[in-house]
C-alpha cells in the first residue's frame, strides 16, 4: 500500500510516472533495453533527452536565449559552480540570507569571492523575506544570489526581485515547476531534481546565454556551463535514468494542464493546511503570512512532548516523513506537486483529531 509521503526530498513522485517507468523498465519503446542500459549518445536516449528539454522549455516558457543544462552534483555543488562560472573579472557577489540554504550558499561562495550579504532575515529567525527596498546591493557585484524557497524554514518569495543589470541567480530546488515564474527576470536558475522534478542525481541549470562567457579559467570542465551547453550536457555521462524519469514528470505536468493548473492545485493545498494552522493555537507556524511557502510547511506542536505521539499516530494513518529538519525540530509537511489534495486533507483531519484528544 502507498503512503502519503511528506518528505522534503527525495520526495513523493506522481504514481502515473512510477507506473510508466515500471512498465518500460525492461524494454523502452521496443528498443529491447532499459533506459539505464542505453548509450547516452544513441538515438533512443537522444530522443528522450531532446523531448525532456523541449517539454521543460514549454512548461516554464523558457525563452530561446536561455540554455537548459542537465548536470550533476545537486544544488550544493552549484553553490561553488555558480561563482566559478560568473566571477570572471569580478571579485564580489551579493547574497540575500533567508535561512539555512542561503547560509550554505554564502559559506561556499566565500571560498571564491567577497560575499556581501545584501539583506538578511536572521534578526527574526528567518521567518520572512526582506523587502527589496532594504537590500544593499553592490554596484560591481558579479551577481545577486537568492534562495526563492527555503525548504527548511518554509519561506518563499512570492515576487521576482529586480536587480537591474546585475544578473539574478536563484536556487529554486524546492519550488521549481510548482508555480508560474518569469524566467526572463533571472540570469540563472538552478535546482536539484529530487524535490519537484524527479529522482535524485539530476541538477537543472537554466542560464542566459550572455552569461556563458564569465567562467574562471579554473572551472572544472564538467561544471563549466559554456562547455556543457556546447556539448548538450554531455561533457560527461549525464544522469540518464534520472533525466528519463524527469521527462516522464514533465509529460505528467502537461497532462495536469501545465504549470498554471498545478499552481492552482498547490495554492488550494497550501490554503487548506495554513487555514487550519491559523485557526488553532495547538500548532504554530512562525512564518510571516505573505512569505509562507506553498511547498514546505513547518509547524510546531505547542507542547513538544507530544511530538513522538504525533508522528506515531500519523504513521499509523499512512502519513510518513513529517518530522521537521533536525536543525529546527517540530514538524514539516512538504506538499510538492505530486502530493494529492487528499493527502493534505488526511493530514489536516488527523491534526484536528490529535488536537481534540490532546489539546
Ligand atoms: C534540497 C536543497 C538543496 C540541496 O540539494 P542537493 O541536491 O542535496 O545538493 C539546496 N537548496 C535547496 C533550496 C534545497 O531545497
């Protein structure tokens, strides 16, 4: 029996995608092979790769002057790869600090450049996104880096920051494809696939073409965006099976009606959960309302001694991975694209029931 999986990542996948992958496991489209057995340069895999790229471009309306790269190393590798690819002739970068993932990006970037923290929400324990007017940007910065959805803190940008001529770089790992975005507002968008796009092992980088000439000479070839763009992400062997499954997720998203349609569902799911959280004092979400994440909803029980009982009861009802990140404790419900609204409804009903018994 399948559970409702609230994991922050690797995370729930659409069941249809898993069924298709299972059905095609031994013989992909009459090729007599599993996708994982194919040469990445063979015509079968090239067709899978090209379709995944085209479908992704269509879903996110990625303009023609942006390259889509299917790399490896995850968002954590990109924390180093981003500065290496953008720092040529510059030595400073601006970072906005909205929580745990921003902090990691900043720490890594300091190995490569002078980091100016242009704004931070640390003063209120990372419970909001600092307003654009408060950012203190550097004129000569190579780029401005933001994490548009803080997976641990549950803080999400509901707007696209304007950084003028300085390219905006966004770690979108945990909310990419969950909402309509204006790609042209960004210089670079990156994220690991394992939250909302597919299996772990695939890293998506979307980069504006004019930014491909800014890499430091020391940039490793496998992480050099321009070289990877010229080689269709095949400087090294890409994560072929993960790309195939992500491609199935893109087809599933098309069948759902595209990003606009999935965004409406995500809004409904998030509202269901937040409305209940706001109506009770038994559970608490500390994030400022207008900056709350639709994808990751952290909450605490007002009485922490009940945490174990809460998790145990959830598991008995088929809901798993609700334990909050070790750095913040409490609970966290990640409700990505593939989480059906029934999952959220089941969770809210359980939370109400638990409150009645223990409140
Ligand atoms: C999960 C996550 C990461 C880490 O991704 P890896 O694939 O483990 O490198 C980085 N940033 C954000 C916002 C995340 O959600």
